[in-house]
C-alpha cells in the first residue's frame, strides 16, 4: 500500500521550546515511527512538505498552495493521501479541499493533534493510525478528517461538514452529528447508518488564490454594532444564534443591509433553515439576502470565498445558485 504523507506543520509537527510551541521538522519522522511503534501495518510512505507552519497563520494563499500540490499528486498511484495539519484551522482547510476535490478517486485525510507528539495526551498518533486504516479499508473517497474525541472514539468526518471548536476544547464534531463513521476498537471502519447526502455533488470550486477573502463575516451578540464599511466587500456572511436568529433591534441594521443592496453586495445567512422561524428574522426577508441550507458555517464561509474566486463558474451560475447546491457532500 502506497500513501503520500504531506507535512504542513501544526502542533502535530511541533515541539515545546522555552515554554512555547513551535514547528519542528524532526517530528515528521517521529510521527511515522510512532505509527509503527503502535503496531501499524507495513506501508510504503512517501513524505513531502510544501510548507511548514503553525496553522493559525494560514491564509488563502497557503490553502491554494496545498490544494494545488495535492491535485498534482492524484495521478501518481497512491492509495491515499494524509495531510498533517494544525487543529486551529483544520476545518477551513478541510472544507476548501472538499470543495476543490469533490470526487477524487482516493481518500485525502487531514490529521492533527491536540498536543505535541512527546506529550502522552497527544491524539495525533491515534488519528494518524485511523487515517491509514481508513485508506487500507478503502472505506470512502473524498476529503475526510479522523479525530479522537475525549470519549476515546475516533470519528471520521466529511471535510465539508466540520463545525467550529467549542472554546477550550479540541474535539471535532460534524453539523447535525452527521459524521461519516467511526473506527472501532479493533481498528475497523464502521459507517454511520444515519449519514445521508442531500444531492449529487456539483462541480469543483477554484481554490482561493488571494491572501484574504474580501468577505465580511458578522456574528450576532447582544449590544452588537454592524461594521462601518470603508469599501464594499465581495459578499457578506451573517451567522446566527443557534436557533437561526439575529438581533433585529440593532439600530443601524436596516441601513447596513440597504447600503449593501444598493451596491449589489449579496448577503448570505448561515445557521438558519428555510421554513418556520422567529419574528426577529423578518427584517432579513428582503431581496439580496439568501438563507443558506443546513451546513457548517465554516464550510459556507470557505464555499463563498472559493465561489467568489471562480470567475468561470460565475459566468454560468449566480453566487446564490452555487452557494445553495451540494458540493463535496456539504449540505445535510
């Protein structure tokens, strides 16, 4: 079995030095050795490193660089690809790769660790072992993230369905608990019987080639202010409270959205679903505001960023059409 391992840094590729965690290229070999020390199967690993950094410093340029690198490896007879990545932004990279590679012939697994590999609490070795076993079992095609939560179970998540971390927690969850499957205690893959796909996947999206997204993302909170716009963004993504609501009594809210509408800036609402809703969202029932389907807000942010980068696709479809169709099994 041949597996390409792409090292990008993150905690899984770091060490503690003088009280700070920083990247350490020596940890690449430590991870492979730890896998064999755990009784791993014999694998023909090919190691590569397009860049090496802490994931919190990633930008669209880095995601594009990683995506282009992986796209260039898909025809090289690998049984699978494992990307080591930091936990802070793994959801963003996983979503981007899921959109850029909606239907690859092999699994692409993103593996991370909550602690450096020298720490006995590190989940990186278990996550890496699960990635190898998933590839060996030919359990799925596409972009996946294996992660061991605090209950000891390694969940396999579809890359486009990951939710943000809770504060002070490294655990990963999928939107509406729609994880792809789990790795059992004996190392076998067991698919989630409740995992469903809403529709066939749409076409791949272009990788973001810019440093920043040029998208304004707004989170609701009591006493919030809407941002003053020095220039018009490409789009606005408005997050909601858990029940799909926003604060509709914010004084400048209506003026803010009227300004966007006058400048043809589309607004997308994530975290809410069409249908019965609360009275507070009536103010958003206006032209230019699109309620997105049930999906991860992080994935919707990356999808919007990448859709805005897809000039060729935008010639045939509106931004709203792209955002509401299934790509990479993102919509639950």
